[in-house]
């Protein structure tokens, strides 16, 4: 009686292994069949990106002009006193301080 249970379990395991191999084989065959379509999808997506690239560059340049340039000017205006002070210190250091005769 226990022998039949063991043989039945082995048969069940063998059946699961067989159907697992069949499922893997079917998956591999479907992957090979549909792979060219996936590659074509990537190619068309790349073409779409290349067609959109000039518009993206124009948009980026416009954003730089509309946002980046005013930010740069504002930063330079706010930093102007510190920059001028540093330049004055460098100028005085290069000029050299002459000592008055005592």
C-alpha cells in the first residue's frame, strides 16, 4: 500500500517536471517568435526620440533663456558687492602699500 503511494508521488512529480519543461519550451519558442517585434518596437521608439530631439532642444534653450538668464543676472547683481570688495582687496595687495617716512 505504501509502495503505491510512493509510486504515485513519483509519477506526480515526473508529470509536474514534464509539464514544467513543456511550459519552459513554449515560453522560449514564444520569446524567439516575438523577439523581432520587440526589436522593431525599440527601433521605432528610437526614431520617435530622434524626431522629438530638435523640439526638446528648442524647449530646453527657451527655458534657459526664460529662466536661467534672469537667474544668472540676479545672482550677479546680488554678488556684485562681494565681487567688487574682493577685487579691491586684490588690487590693493598688488599695488603694495608704501610706508610713510617717520
